[in-house]
């Protein structure tokens, strides 16, 4: 279903006309509600949302089946490795990535020294207080 200009509704208008928009959504319309000129949320029929979720689950299952098919083809072609060796390689990669991330985080967290600014002494004020810049 293509979205037309009348299916795009500003948030304030949607709030004022929610009942009417809900009826349109129940009848099959899909509304895009905008906030500050940007897409914010969509209003669709709950049954259609369930259908979209079902399609997504089926898509995931098809992807898993395709992965399994490719895995079986790899086995049939002899493209295999021992599980222990493969796990060791993955653990080394993970450890290397973690060390790199930790080093980067440490570098970001280490404060950079800033040269202290010279303190300017202004001398005593008319009321006798010392107004030097470093006065605590």
C-alpha cells in the first residue's frame, strides 16, 4: 500500500482527531504521524500489525533455513573445521577486540593535563577583602 500525502498527519492534528484516524486505520488505512516535521509513529490496524510480525518471523525462519542449507553444503564439500579450533579462534578475536576497545576507552577517559593559568592579583578591595584570582 502506497502512502499518500493525506496519510501523513501532524501529531497535534492526530491528537485532535484520534477517533477518526483510528476508524480509518481499522478500515485499512495506514497513517504516519509526524512530530516537528519528522516521521514519529505509524497508526495501523492491530490485525495488520500481527500480520507484519508473522511475516517477519517467517522471513527469519527462511534465513535460518538458508543458513542451514549452506552449512550442509559446506559439510558435503568438506569445508569444515574442528569445533574446538574454531572456538579458540573466535575467543582470541574477541579478546583482541576487547583489549582494543578497553585501550580506546582508557585513552578517552584519561584526562589531558591543562596548563594552569597564571593567577592575577588584584590587591585588596575598598572593603579590605583580598580579591586575588585564587582566593578560596
